[in-house]
C-alpha cells in the first residue's frame, strides 16, 4: 500500500538513464529504468528518449556504435509493439546493449 502512495524517488532526473548510458554505467542506467517504470513511465516514451540519445549524442561520441545501436532500437521497438516480451525486460536489454563498448 505504501509503494502505491509514495514514489521510489520524489524528484527523478528525466535524463538519468541517458546520462548513465553515456558514461557506460549500465548498473546506474538499469536502476534508473527501474525507477522510471515503477513511477509509471510509458515504455514508448523511454524508447523515444533512447532513440534521441542514439541520434543526437552517440553519433557524436562514437559513430562506430551507431549501426548496432539503431538495430537494437528497431528490434526493441518491434518487440514492444508486437508484445514480444515484458516491456521492462526489453528496455533493460536495450540499455545494456547501449552501454556496451
């Protein structure tokens, strides 16, 4: 009952997931995904934010990683839209892939 009334974190940084990915900190990115999902974030919105990260940040930081990142984004988008698994697990897998070097 308490969890329904009180959020896990009162002021969540909307960019915490992408900031952690940019640092290559998979553990923190996964923690932030969990916080976002527990606080009611829509999986498609998180996916959109991760797409923005790939288009705007990863292209500049490490262009060699972009093709694999885009492939992972498309795969996750398709799986979300076709009920290909638990949205949280799909996003977590994507985050781990985006954190990889």
